C-alpha cells in the first residue's frame, strides 16, 4: 500500500483513514456475517487500532454475536448506522475494517475465504485464493510479517 486508504459511512458524517497496510484481508461467508450485513459475505481487513484514524466521535457501539462466542463489537455511524469497524477479544487493540466502506473497496482484495461451508450456493470462489471450510490457522494462512504484527497486538490484550 503506497498511500493512505480512506473510507466512511453512507451519509458521509463519519470518515476514517487506514494509515498502514492491513495485516490480512479475508472474506467471511458465515451465516452471522450474512445476517449482520444483509449480504452474501463480508470482506474484513485486520489492522492495529493505532493504524486507523477515525475523524469523528459520531460512533455507536453495538455488541454483536460472534461464532466464537467471544466479545465482538461493531462501531457504527450514529447518523446512518453504517458499520465500519469491529473489535474482537477483550480490548480494542485490533480493528477489523469493513472493506466495503472504503472509498475504493477494490484497494484491498481478500487473501482467503473463510466459512465456505456456509457460503451461498450461487457464490463462486476464485481458484487462486485459499478457501477454508471454517477458520484458518493464523500462522499458516497469514504472511509472516502480518502474523508477527498480530502477535504484537495480542501481547497488548
């Protein structure tokens, strides 16, 4: 990533910037993501929270169910309700950006497809991107640099 990526909600009230290349990007096909987005899947970009700058305090925080049973919160624009960032785990050190909220969603393509056992039948997956029926093993699926960054974030939790 050569430059800062920018994104925001549908009404334009809340904007954000991604200041560093995300650690990893995946496309989730689980039924919970389908329900929460009203779509067939969602694309998530994982990044350290200090590397995303949200230029507004116009966010609401929603506790959402997660397949793992762990804490999962989604931060949404208070005005239009667009979900832009999630956090899993005990603290908010790891941000999961909803790639569809980027000004250019094509800027971040998935490096893996997960929960393909729940994907809709009409969705065709690319053959050159790894797919996992459930979740992946971080160390095996992520590039070494991204995985090390994840380990650093986990130390803060």
